[in-house]
C-alpha cells in the first residue's frame, strides 16, 4: 500500500525532474523506470553473490567482474559526486542496459534500441538517485510495494487520454481479472496493452492464488509465454515491458502491432483476453483485416476491437473487455451485427454497466464491461446485467476513496449466477432472456430492460393546500407585528 509519506517522496522526485526541464509525464516515468531497473539489477546481483556464499558454487553474473563492470552497480555509484555519477550512468550503465536481453531478443531489448537518457544535468540525476535510494532502503519492502509505486506513478499519466486511450483504474482491472480467474496454464493477451496494466493484474492474481502450487514448467511459462500485449507506441511498449519485469515476467511477448490491421493474422490463439481498447477514432477501411469486416463492416475502432477479441480467442476462450455505451445500443448495421454475433454465435455471459465517472479525470464517457466466451456455436440463453453505482472512489475529478463499492458484490454475484435467476428487473442485477434481446435488435443497454417502480403520491386538493398557505401567511403577519412592537419598545 502506497502511503501518504511515500507519495510525498515520489512527488518530490517528480518535482526535481520537472525542475530540470522534463515535464511530459510519460517521459518522466520512462526515465525513472530506467533508474529503477538499474537498481534492480544490482539487487539481483547481490542476491546471486549471497547464494554463492551459501552454496560455494560459482553462478552467472550480470556485471563483469573487473573494475569497469563493477563501477556500474548502483551501490557503487550512488554516493559518488554528482558529475562522476552522471558520467557513469550516462556513458556506462545506460548503454549497458540497452543491450540486456540481446541474445534472447527480449521485449525490453527490442524497444530499448531508440531509448534515450534524457536527464539534463548531474544535479538532477543526483537528486533522483538519492530520492529513489531513500525509497528503496526505507519504504519499498517487496515486489508488491514496487508494483504499487509504479501504479502510483502511472496514475500521473494525464497525457494518456489522447487518441481515445486512457489508463484503466486498477480496481476495475482487478475486478475484470477476478471475473475471469486466470489459471497458471492460460495464455493471456491484451491487444491494446498500453502500460500492461491488465497483464500485471493477471500476474498478481495468479501469484496470489497459485504461487505455492505452480510447477517449475508453469513458472517458466509465467516468465515467458503467458503474457502477451500489443501496442503502437514504442514508449508505451518500453514502459509495459519494464512494468512486467517488476513483476518477475522476464520475457513477455510485447510487440509493436496494429491489432486490427491486415498484418495481424492471429486467430484461435489465447485462453483469456482482457482489454480496454481505444474508444474513438476510425481507421482506413482498406487496412482493416477482412476477417473483422466479416463480423462487422465498419471503421469504428471500438467495434473492430471486440470483433478482434472474438477472432483471437481459442474456442472456449474467455474475454472481459470495456466498451463505450454506444456499442451497447448503437443503431448502425455494424453495431447490430456485432451484438448479434456475440449473442447468437457465442456465449455472452454478462454486461456490467459502469458509472460515467470511472475514467475521470481523463474522460467522462459512460462504459460497460462485456464478459463472453468464444464458442462459435452459440450458447447464450440469457445474459446477466448489473448496474454498478460505485467503484470505491468518488465519481468526480478528484476520485477520492469512499465506502460505497459494488465491485465485491459484482464478483460474488457473477460467480454465483445460480442465485440470480429469480431476481426482478427492478433490482441492481438481473437476467434478460435471449429472446428479449433479439426482439430489441440485441440492445445491451441495461436501461432498456430495467424496470422502475414509481411510488404513487397523493396530493391534497388545491382548496386545502390554499387554506394551509393562508393560515401560514396569517401566522407570519402576526409574528411580524409582534416583532415590530418589541423593536419599538427597545
């Protein structure tokens, strides 16, 4: 848990970097990530050295054992004079980390080729190294807290609302992961991964539920092939690969890819897809994959991505994705075709309507979570709807923590749908039969089916109300007259 004291320290580091002229939040996080990684390498090397002492065996090292190689270790340069420290990091350490993973052609190595060390002065580097060192020595006591720190920094990405993209709040990501409950043998993908938040939430779920039972082969799968993500921003890909490395995912598949383009031919590949794809924008029709056009012939990205998820899943694969409300009730041919595809050809299990403030301060758009299983042969008899009112945070721009939170109830009800059968459409959650969906052009908006009970209010006759008003006026005049007399006497 990131406390106020830790936040203050992170904010101080952030301010020191901004004072040096780096003001783009994405660049700040990228540069901080490099330094966090550099320190992490030294920690790993120290663990290896301790293991050598215990086992009396020589183990592979990260850094060369000569003076030059050892000078690149965090604990060796962190207390040096600012100019010397700056020179070591810029001229030795940074070129060194850019080549890490070269033999394996890791995701980190692939996207470090055009990385730049942008800290402007030795003084700024000294302040940041000192600040990070204080955090690590006194506050960061394990992998989870490092992940929380990274999450707090990513919260500062005010630029992430561009081009219809913005970060998914961690509580929403975790809810979606808990709905799908990934397992150690699953192959998981986010085709619009951004900072890899969904992949990280999936990794944390698997560690918390299976850490003590996973086999060596499953741990190897966890570190390599389990987690897959695509994005079209190389900076995001660098950050996402680092974010995953902070969670012991050493060589994920994180690729530069236009997911809905013809160049992406992946199909029937993944057990689980978790995503919050771009909500706005259109793309060139000629560049769209023909297989997606067959599901819904459109240039709208929010529709194409859902069609993409269907194609990329294995049969039996499951998806939880966020869509703007327009996908649920849009009247175009493409909107209706996509919804019909989900209901008639696959198993659409749930539509969770979320309040419009969930993505503030980045956007106020109303959204929903779709949960479905790819079958290719139908399976939707009825769909479960839930009307989320609160997610544990205020729905204004401040998004402060509050006590109201429907997420635990959503997860609990979803995993016990047998108890939902008899709920009335006046309640917060209920089922809607497939026949009703079909009769309404497969409209998936909860408001189409939710029933509201209006209380009958009986009012008194106008003559009675008028009499009461006159009586009140008389009382007011009497009291006013008494007040005039009192004021005259005093």
